């Protein structure tokens, strides 16, 4: 009885939910501040994602509904014969009128407004877009649902840099402005472990195979 109780304690102590955050690959159209939902990946973008996920094994793959994430997620889930979920909670922030515009163009035409994204992100709203607070709430709801639904499982979430920063900020209990300091390249992978007692740890960040 004592031995069984100890084993149960140890299994609970070391049980965890592993969530791998993977940013989509390079886009077909370079230099965009934020791409339209149907923007495809470049050939290199697909190759980089294949390299990043090579030999990876997950119980479930979750993806943003945007094509640059969903297309590869569908292929990888089929290849690995695992469950696939498309979840709108992990789509990129809606940047409204700035969607589909080159970053260089925005810096030339909207530099003051664009600087607000980095200086006071919590109150930022792009012209015709959604508020940062609404976006953060959407992502935080999604990640909590994911943790609750897939306890003690290994999950791959293919998503966007903005989404990843919200999740990292929540996990590390830092401000969103601080999370903007994270460098999140195309096809880069970050791993977070979530434990039953509510504690979580950033196991790795920015890895590329």
C-alpha cells in the first residue's frame, strides 16, 4: 500500500502536458507586416517546417486556421497519423488596414502609430483592426482550453509569432511588452511544460534543427 501511494505521488509529481509552439515558415510574399489569411508559404518555408518537425512525435497537432499554418499541419498530421485540430483562438491578430502591407511601407507612412505597438502594446489598436487586449484574451482562453483538454499529452501548436509571445508571457508571468523582446524566427520551436499544480516552465526557446 505504501509503495503504491509513493508511485502514485511520483506519477502525479512528474506528470506534465508538453506544448511545442512552432511558428509558420517563410511566406511566399516577403516583407509583409502581416499577411492575409490565405497567404501561402514559400518553398523554403515548407522545407524549414519539415526540418523543424523531423522525427518529432506528438499526440495531437493544433493549428491556426490561416493557410500558412493549416496547410503544413494537415500534411504533418496525416504523415504522423495523429489527431488534427484547427483552432481559431490561435489565429494571428487582426491588424485591419495594415494587413497585406509591406513593413517598410508602414514605417514610412505610419511610423508613429507603429511605434505604439512596441512602446505601449497593451493599448495598441491598428486602424480597422482588433485591440491588443481582445487578442490576448482570445489566445489565453485558447491555451487554457488546450491544457485542460490534453492533460499529460504532447501537443504541437503551429501558429504565429504574436500568438507565441502571448503564450510565453502568460507562462513566464511577464508583461506583453517584455515578451516583445523574444526573437521568434520563421519555423522556430519553443517548448513549454505545464504541470498539474499550475506551475509551468519554458523548457526551450527558438530551437531550429
